[in-house]
């Protein structure tokens, strides 16, 4: 009975937002759920190894950037454009960097955080949440090494001039 009701609700939701929109939403949530199921495991102290999506898929564990790269790869397979974003999940606690995905749909930017299973439009987040950092030399150097090792070039347009 519950499964039938859920199917009906999702079908109605699909008609309300349009079949094409519902299909994209459904694909995006499916990818987010797959990335969320990757076990969160921090790197060892003093080590910041960025796994390729293939490594994350094989190991079934990783930290926030590993999960974000994996989610971006899953979204790319579904022809959903996205960017990996480096920054602070909570700007009031600028202690540790975090990594998430942002995807645009029309004029709306969505934050997708595979570590927290979050998908929300940026405009609905409070002003202290998910603050990007674009001009950071450490991120640039790590990203350049990752791109060379993984062969993935399109990660975030703000970091395109790494060479």
C-alpha cells in the first residue's frame, strides 16, 4: 500500500512540474543518493589524496571531495551539467574546507552535497551556508594534479586557467 501511494505521489509531482523536469529531478536525486551511499572516510592526518570517481566507486568510501567528484561523474553520465565547488559549508566556522556540487536549472542554482544528502536551491540556503572559495593556491595545485592524474578536465569554470 505504501509503495503504491508513493508511486502515485511521484507521478502527480511529475505532472505538476512537467514530465521533463521531473525526469531530470529524478535522475539528479538518483545520482545524489548513489554518491551519499559512499561511506564517508576522512583522509589520514597530513594526507589529502583526491580519488578519481573510478577509485571512489571501487573503494565505496571517500571524503567530501571524493564524493563530489563521484557525484559529478554520475551527473555527467546523465547529461546533467554541474561544477565541483570548494569552500565552507558553514561560513561561521571557517575551520575546514568542504566540497559539494552546484548545478543550474534555468536561473536557479542548486547545491548538491553528497556528504549530507542535500539538494536545495541556493536562494533557500542561509547566507552563511555553502560559501565558495575560488582564489586559493592550494586548491588550484591539488586540482591541477587531480586533472592530470584522472584525465577529467571540466570540473569548475572558475579553475579553468590552471595550466
